[in-house]
């Protein structure tokens, strides 16, 4: 699979990274129950398919996602690069709590290292810049972790340009992790250009818009989701917006089919069309899912196809 250099680091990431949000199982923003054996098979299949890095976070399943990644790593002779996050804790109801206290960030890192079973984290990202008043305090703690050798690089997730500018003077961010898909294009309004001009890598999450852009969703499929699947409360999956999204997907389907590809592969290849995007984080809960989507890593869309997609999206 193709690789791209992450910002100003020495990390060469495959253009697809495995996302492990869903394998965390049930919590406030979970995807319903998840079988851990399926999760481990999925992780191993991702590595076998050429992916060289995994993105996770403590909050995914309240520590469970990191623990499952750690179990999978034990079965691998050659370890992938690991990206995880900090800044979100949870209460006894498995609800997220934003926390950017200096000491809490240090402890979060130590806990992540234990769950993952690694000596160092390749990319440590602030999950959300909230509470914003403690942004610099938390970033300084993350820089301290680099100095301590527990973290190789630090990055930002869900930041604005202004927030990136605030932390640059403390320690340069290696990357930004924003949402980016055909159905969510906020970062095209200045963020992509800023990161490209300042050697900040972009690792885009939700390129398939939480599975919507797999082309497998319908009103009937929505009824099969678990009661605690957070997508049941996502506006993209409800009402007129859901119907509009389905219409867009049906217009995209012929482009995928004439290339012998799936809509999911098209969605990922579209995100990767911009050179400023280092990689797309592709989530998977089952081995078959990642075996399908990993094939998008070497699909380069033509200029004509990109223009055709633009007309559909507009």
C-alpha cells in the first residue's frame, strides 16, 4: 500500500490506518455490542492487508479498545505504529468527561501504555480541546511526555486553525485528526491549506461517515442497529437528511461499479485524492470489512472522476 510522510515527522504511514472506535463496544458513544474475538481477527487482518498503523483512544469502550489492541499486538511479530489519544475520561455510567489537567494527561498516557503493552506511543493526540482554557496546560503535558520518551510525536484532534496556532509555540503538532468525508467537508474551508503550508499531517477520521458511505444503509438496515448504537441519534441517519444522503450515495454507486469497486472504497479513495491528507482512518468491526476497504489504499481517482463526484456532491 502507498505510504505518506506524516507532517514533519519521520513516520511513514500507510494511506489507510485502522480505526478502533467501534471495537470498544458499549459506552456513551458506542456502536452496540462487539465480539472481542472478531475485533482481534479484524486487527490482524488489517496488518496482513498492508496497514502499518492503528488509531485508538482510551475513551473507546472506556479502556476496552486499547486493551483489545494490546491483545492483538501480542500476536504480531512486527508491530504496527500506534496512535492513541488523551483528554477524555469517563464516569461510572460510561459517560465521557473532558479533562485537560496536566497531571491527568500524564496519568492517561501511563495507563494507555499499560493497556497497549508498549513502551512508547508513536502519535499521542489531544482528543478534544475542551475545556479550552486548559488547552496550553494539556499541550505542555504532552510535550513533557515526548521529553520523557513515552511519546514520539504529539498531534491534535478536532482542533480549529486558531487552536493549532495557540499550541505551535509550545511544541509543533505533528498532525491534525479531523472528520472528513464526502458528506462532511468543513476542513476544506482553510484547514487543509493551513496544515499543508505548516507541515502538519492530516489523518482524517470517518471517511465513510460512520458507515453511511458504505452504500449498505437503508431504513430497513437502521432497524437492525443495536439500541445503544449512537448512530440512532446522529442527524445524518434520520429524516430528510438521511434520505438526501441515500440519494447522493445512489448517484455515486455507478462510479464505483464501473471501476469494479464498492461505494466504501470510492469514499476512501476520494478522501485520499488530496496530497495534504496523509491517511484516512478506516474503522472496521469484522475481518471482511477491512479486507474490503483496505483495497482503496491504491485506488487513485482520475481527474474526470473527481469532477463527476464534485457535481454530485454539489
